[in-house]
């Protein structure tokens, strides 16, 4: 882990508190590696759809990429995708954000691959 970066557990805790101050629920669905687990965000748009964004690094900056070409997808499909990810990468953190506006609450731009 790079010494100038927070551990994943502290980072998630801080961002969760920031969103909570604005009345936006953020839930940890799966706790991954506490020091360096990758984040996968489910942005629940509260209309039956959700976005799944995966954390990545680009030019030493945090970015978010849609997990699938279908963005947003049905909430059912989003939940199935997250369920598969816990099998593929048990160190990943799965975070659900309930926000009609689709805000991610974690720093970084959304980029397409």
C-alpha cells in the first residue's frame, strides 16, 4: 500500500460519514481486504435501476469505470453481478449508495473504457 493513501476500511468509513451527513444512505454489503481492497459501488437510483462502478487507477488518480456495457442496469441484474464478484474477488469491498441523483460520494471521475 502506498504510504500516502488511507487504508480501504478508513477510506470507506470517511466517505460513508460524509454521505450520511447529507442524508444519503451508504451500506457496506461486503467487507474486503481492510488495507487495500478494491471498491465496487452499486449506485441504487431508487427507480428499479442501478449503476455498478469499479475503482481503478489512471495516471495515479482514482477513477470509476462502469462494470458492464449496460449502465444503468436493472437492480436485479446489479445484485446478481455483485453476488458473482464476491466469488471472484473476496478482497473487494461492495458498497451500495442509495441516491436518486446518482452521485457516487467517493472521489474520482467516471470514465468509460
